[in-house]
């Protein structure tokens, strides 16, 4: 997994009345289009347990080059426009690009 790169999108749904609509839209529309449009290997959605109004989307790529290629594509640009049009108020987002430094898998322990 060395070189594996992740795009993390953190959305803050500041208006609680928008959460259900946002959740449905992200699950049924945005996440599937983002995984396909960016060329991600996999995508996840998560709601924060420490900040109830914070949503994360995580997209995995083989390396930073593949992510950069995806972010330069027409489908990615269309996703950004769609997000901004769908959520002009009540939801903000930031993006972070992370490259895996290490992964540790615990070994089985017998008792």
C-alpha cells in the first residue's frame, strides 16, 4: 500500500435541518459519481461521532499521480460545480490529500 493516496473531503452541515437531505444526496448521487469520476479505487462516507454535523468522504487512489489526474478531469470539475450549486448555504467543505506512511496489521495473539 506504499504510495496509496487519499482524498478526504470534510463537510460541515451547519444547518441541522439539512442533514437528512445531505446524507441522502451524498449516498445516492455524489459518492457514486465521485468514485467513478475521480477514478478512485474505493470510497467511504463517515459521520463524526465527536461533531454530529461533520461528514467525511474518503477516496482511495493507488498513488498521488492518479489522484491528481482525477482532480484535473472534467468529471471532477463537474462534481465541484454540482456540490456548490446543491449546497450554496448551510454546508461548507474542505479537502485534504494524504499519502499513506505506514499500515500496521496486528498479529493474531493466542491466549
